C-alpha cells in the first residue's frame, strides 16, 4: 500500500502480471495515495494546486473501471479525513458542513433537526 509514495513521481507506472489483474488493482494503488493533510492547513482537501504530486501515477489497468475507482477513492478519502480529524476540529457544525458539501456535490439536500 505504500508503493505509490515510494516510487519516483516523475514517471507513470503500469501494472503487469502473467495472471489477469483484478478489477480492484487501481483501487489498491489509489488507497496507497491517501494522506491526511488537514492538520497542515485546512480541513478542505486541496489537490493539485500548483504543488508537485506526492505520489507516483498509475495507468488504470483495462480490468478496472476508472469512474468507479475514482468514486470509491473519493468516498474513502472523505471518510478517512472525517475520522482522522481531531475531535476539536470536528464538532456538530463542521460535520454538518461536510455533509452539506457532499450533498451539494451529489445534487442532494440536507435538513437538520434542532
């Protein structure tokens, strides 16, 4: 799971195997790219804003659905960020804000009961 962070980031890699690669091959690579950066700034994950990549890139294997993999990684990274956030930074208001952001991105709505 640490391979994406250990390989040089100036190249793109492809997985090869004599056996067919499982549909989760790209997901496994992507999970190795998780980094909790919230305590280094904002709780909002800001990717690719002029900074060089921290992880090696992978050509998505043909057996993998790139859209499904990206969706699964996005959801997993959001959950990990919420779980890893210090309790003092993740009160009810912050959790509601994260919920509203997710709902807006998905075209859903949120209502709260007080």
